[in-house]
C-alpha cells in the first residue's frame, strides 16, 4: 500500500478554518467521519486527545501529526489539512501550525498500513517537500507531490543500500547507535530515525537506528553494534529495552528531541561527555536510569512538573480572590472595615471562599507533582502530604518546594530498599510500603525542615512587604529583565515562579508588586517586535512584518515566546534590546508600587491591577524603547530575504 492510497481526496481540508488546537481537532475528526473513515467520533477523538496529553504532536516547523489507533477506525487513513492563517496548536517550537496529517489506524492495522504511515513520517523531514505542500492548492496536487516524493525516496533507499554494500566501515569514523520510540509508534518514531540518519551523514558519523514502532522492533541493535558504539542515543517517550546499554555512555531524551535537536544529541554522544548508563537487570531500567540529562536538567524538569500543575490553582484561585476585592470595592466597604476587604459583602465572600479553596491546593500540588516526577506515582501522595505540612507549618512556597524533592527521593530510597523483597510481596509495595513508610519518613523530615524554612519565609515576606522606592525598582528591573533573557527558558521560568510565590503571600493584601513587574517584563519583547517591524519596515521581510502583527496579540496576552523566532535568528541584537526595555518597564512598575492580583492574563486582567493605566503606559514605554533599539541595531535583509 502506498501513501496515496491512505491519503484520499475526500479526507482533505485545503482551507482549515479553526484557529486553535481544540477547533482544529474537532474540524478534522468531523471530516474523517464525513468521509466514512471512522465509525464513532467520540471514540476516535478520545484516542487523539489521549496522545496529545502525553506531548503535543505539533512537531514544529509548521507541521502537526495527531494520530490514534483504535476500534473507531474503519480503514487506515491519513487526513491532510492545510491552514492558510496558521493554528495555535501548542507546537513544540511555540509557532503556528500550517500543515496537518491526522492519522487513523485500525486496531488490527497490518504491516502494509504501518509501513505506509512510517514512510509518510519520513517524507516530512524534507523542508523542500514541506514547502511545496504549503503551496499546494488542490487535493490532486497534494497526491501528486506525495507520489513523486515516495518514488524519489525509494530510489534513494536503493542507492543507499548499494553504497553501504560497497563501503567498508572506516575505523577513524565515530559510530553511534540509537533507539527511537513514541507511544503509538506511528509518526514520531520514524521521523526521529530519519532525522538522526540524515544529520549523522552530514556530520560524517556512522549510525545505526533501531525503531520501536507499531511494526514492532525494526533494525534491532545487536550486541556487536552496542559493543562497537562510541555512544548511545535513546530518543523515546515509552519504555525501551535499556539494560543492554549497561556501561555505555548514553543520552536519554524525548523522541521530539530526536527530530528537532539531532545535532545536539549526536555531538553529546560522540563527545565522551554523556553519563554512563548502569542497568539494574529489570525491564523498567529506562525509568530509573542515570542518563536522563545532567543533575541540573533533571532538577529543572522535576521542578517544572510541579510548577506547571500548580499554576492553574494559582491562576484560578488568585483571580477568584481578586474578584472578591473588586466586588467589595464596587458594593462599598466602610473605612473601619477595610481590613475585611474581600469578605465584607456576601457576594464578595463567595468569590473569596472559592478562590481560597483553590489556593489551598497550591503548595500540596506543587510538592506532589515534583515528587511524582522523581518517584513516579508513589511519590504523589507523599509529596502532597509534604506540601500540606509546609503550608500548615508556615514554611510556604520554599518549604513545599524542598518537601517535593524530599518526598521524591525518599521514594527512590524506598525502591532501592525494597527491591529484593520476595515476589509474593511485589504487589503490595506500591499500595502499602511506599505510601506508609514514605509518608512517615517525609513527614518527620518536614517537621524538622519547617522550622528554618518558616524563618526564611517570614523574612522574605517581611522584605517584600517593606519594598518601596529604589529597592522595589531594582528588584522589579532585575526580574523583568530575567523574563526577557531567554524568553520562556530557565531564567524566564525562575523569575516567573518567584513572582507567583510572592503573589501567594500577598493576594490577601492587595496583590504583588513583584508579580506585576514580572508580567510587565514578559509582555515587552513581543510588543517590541511589533514596534520594530512597524518603525523599521525596510529592515524586515514581508514575512517578518506579518509576524510582527501577530506579536502584538501575543504581547498583550503575556505570551513572551512570540518573540522567540526573531531572537533565535538574531540573538546578539534582539536579546539585549528586549532586556533593556523589559528592565525599564519592571523598574518603573516597582518604583510606583503597582500591585497585581493575578499571575497571568496580560490585558485581560488589567482591572486586577492597582493602577491599570499607568501600568499599560510603562509597558508601552518599554516596548518602544526595546523596539527602537532592536530596529536600529538590526541589519537590513538581503535581496533574497526581502
């Protein structure tokens, strides 16, 4: 079966109307149903959403490959859809998505179907081919492009086999082995394989890639391959056989990195700097390996797992509490009752109770999901308890953060302690030993940790409460500048997490100056792009000017990442320009003591600010300053770029 047999004209959308991820999925699933390729919309859609919950299938570079394999699929199909405007599909690179390939595989999909789907995935690695697809105007053109590309790929494969048969492996060449795998094994597995092979060839490195896909394990690595390899790459989002790599230098990353960060992975694998993997003789060694990045990377990943789960509670609870203040201000509160602002009128009290209920989960959720990232599911209950103890013990955000890591590593310790238990007791480790012993050990540790952490927390709160004038301006400038330093990276996240932590302790007293500075600093870079592309049109291509228009929406919505493409293309000029404007804005917000009652929202939460108009003015000043500096420093495009 060829790709053209799966990609039928009746299941194509040449002008997708949706503008967001949910709408795009709904529109494509409906088209799949209308074309008679699936029997039940909800069952198939459930499979699509389950895959998206693991990691976005928006691969970046304008491509998304949502896929599901379940009983609702009547016949293997690839739905092609093209958006002319671009869709916010939560892609891995944060950019709009224009091309969609929604894959539907029956539960009993045979090898022929799966091979065709794997071939489709491999074709999408070629940027020239993707560019032609974006220009296609009719279903016939799409089919013709795929047929031509497939024939060319087959010819290249034959030539590659002939070349390999004639070439004797060179002893002076580096040799690495790799394994690629994704949960469904349909798309990402084979895209990562092709990307790694292509980049290795460019770099003059020999490589053998094993795929763990729906077809099963293909091109399996032999003991000789592994023994000869200078390094190992595992680009996988599911368990793969790991113990065979015992003693080898190994890079363990998500499958998306195998597609997007191929050069980085290969460089680490051949440099001799990758950590040495040590197996434990179990099939789940992939989960407990020590090659999952550096210690700093693992700590950052664990912390972000907690923060990402905590934020909805902070945002929802914070805005509900903020609304209670607004209701009381609107309905009126006597001067002698201002201490009860947010609770004086009955309606305000309702909002306050709802918000406080959500806020109450903030610290347990933070600690719980940090612990679960380290110790898997058994860490969740222990981490929740650690967060709750930090809350009641006055240790606050910092105490919960430490509690989450304590809980996670207590579970890791217990796993090692109980790993030699008789097989008859294996079944009760997770439901009895881990939660009971984990809770008791972590609980007593937290009772000791709470004492110094409460003192630190109280001191920090006192410092923040006393901030005014030049001190507040300096802190505001620092944190706002950090928001622009790496545009969504670790520095940006550190500033944002600090801002939300201060909000948690100040929401009852009118909001946080720090949070206001952080959000303002994050809004400046995208707005600066808009300013630069308007004032210096001769220095930007038509495509860049169009992107500048979308950045005004991103900036006003506090989506700092909208400026990433410009920063990535010209970091030496862009990043310093953004930092200057953001720091200026943050300093002004801090100096004038503007408070914010919400941790996100941009202009949509402007009425939760103590001085909304002044706040917007300061953001505008920062955006203009950054935009003018960036536009002035930027070089004019070449004729081919314009």
